[in-house]
C-alpha cells in the first residue's frame, strides 16, 4: 500500500535526526514505483517514498550542466555515496557526499543519503543496507539510479569509500545502463566489520527485533552474520555477487589496511580477480581494475588529488592509462629498532573513533617481589580475534619483550630496584594495532 506524501512528511521529517531545511534546497517528492520524468529536471532534494514512511533522499546538483551537453556528446553524471560519519555531533540527516568533488570536476551530481543514518541519530554507519522499514534499500537506490541514467541519457560514475564503498558496490547489480564505479577501502561484508558498530546498527536500525541487544556483548562473526540474516538486508558482497558487464569497477585499496584480509581479498577472489593463493596486487581483470596504494598506515583514504585523478580516468571514455604514482601519495616509516611506535599506529586518532582505541582496553601492572605482572583487559564486543604483546621498560629503556599471542597476561623477572618501571601493552586485531603505557604499581 502506498502512503500518501503528507504522511511521509509527518514521519521521519519531524524527528530530531532528520532536517531537510538545513540544506536550503527545494524538496521534490516522488513515489517509489513511478517513472523518472520532468519532475527530475531541477536541482534540489528528491525524496523517493518507499511506501513505509521512509524515503530515499537524493540531492541533485547542477542539473543545468546536463542540459548544456549536446545529445551527440556523452553525458557523465557523478553519484556520491557517504561513508561513516566521523563527527556527527548530534547533526540531523540527511547527509550527502560528493558536492565539492563534483564542483571541482564540473560535473552534475546525484548524492545519495543513507536512509538509516537519516532516520537514526544514534548511528554513524549503516552501509546503505537498509532498516526495518526498508530492508531492500540498495535495490531501490540501484533501480532509481538506473531509471535516472536512462532518463538523462547519461553514463553514471559512482564513487564512495569504506561504508560508502559498500553502498556503491551494493547497487551495481541493479544497473542496466553503462556505468563506472570507483571505491576505495570498501567494506564488503558487514559481519566482518567491528562488532560494536554492527550491533549499534542492528539495535537502532531494527529496534523492533534488536532493541534489547547488548552492544558491548562479545560476539563472533557467525553471530553477527546470523543477526544480519534475520533482518533480510543485503549484508554480504563476498558471495552470490556479480558485477554486470556494463559496469567498469576501479577498486583502490590501501596496502596496510586491515580491510585487505577481511574485505578486499574475499570480495575480489569471489569475482575471480585472484585465486585463493594470490595476494593483493595491481591487476586488470575484465571490467575490474585493482590498484593497491600507499596512503598511510591503516584504514586511510587516498587524498583528494588521487580521488580526482581516478574519477578523471573513469570519466575518459577511452580509459587511457592512469598514472601509477598517484597511488603512492604517502610513505610510511616502520617502527624503529628501539621499539618506539608512532602514534599513527592508532588509527582511532586519525578516524574519529571509528576503530578500536585506547579507550577500549585497560592495562595494569604490579610488582610482586622480583616479578612484574601485567594484564590487558579489553572491552567486550569491540575486538574480533585479539592478540597481545608487552614491553617492560626500566629507566626509560626497553628491557624485555613478550611477543604477540592470545594470552592477555605477561610476567617479567627484574632483580634491580627502580622508581621508573613501566609496561607498554599492545592489542593487535585483524591488522589493527593500538597500545597503552602504564606505570608499574610497586606497592601492590
């Protein structure tokens, strides 16, 4: 049953998490099953009603640029997907990405808002997968983008990173028109992401089913997969997924990102870009191109110059060779031989708390006679398969090391007295490494 538009406007629109007025743009309403027509010939926020009170919000910018291009010339329409919000700070949705990129490239833009983030002010990430009111969000978005590509007679150029990359990839199977897609460091399986964020997504996106779920609970990937299966959303692009022949994909991946093992390789192996024994290297395989970059340590996005260059490459109908140097925009120094680890190893400081941080574990150290006893306690539900390591420091110098293993405790024998005894504890988990230093309690 189709809900009348006035009822739509009284549902999400009046919630504190949703405020269209802050964009200062015209608002145009559409029904999910209507065809694209002249109502799309204007800039503004186009709201597609799904029939359940939820809307898919699409921001159209610079429609006039489409009209300026003669029909004999190719039209390119940029489509932006939003990644995780590192600093929401109570801001209401919807959120649109790609506005500045489109201006730099002088292209018209369709920016797609994630409907679940728009609906739930508690969320900063939801992968365009949908919520209890619209479990097929990626399908609706994909089919509408395809309608618009045919209506505008334009080639779509989709792009997004991380969770936005998942969103862009998830809509590709629904495109029948010629399109190109750029993703960088994308998640490709929600169940293989950080448990606390997946649990938050379930709790707030599917409150009727998971309202009481403990977001700090210790869960396995299989637990998360089972929960996600219950929702009915498309959460896994690592199996039963194909990219249509009419779509060209440029997959850009930072080489030190933990996503390489958990997201990039399983996804690309499923598409037969690599076999099971191969590692991630630059490769062209049919309509898929993979480029491995060096953008910084961890889950670091390419800089805007690299993204611009990749988009310009995809804009070119001839697809002339792309400059390989753009994928080495950052050189990473390894930890020095004295065991000092740069703060850049803690990606949480760079990504606004999207990844485990020093707030997610505690380290204690005490002296018992001539023995130093150290222990790390982690917050439940944050890590997947953590391993632990320890440094024992005396008078500012590293004296002993306990290498990484699954034991969260360590002991060190020390025969001399000192008021300057410290232990550094490390937690490594699926490519992430964070650390914390604590003074030894000599009065225990």
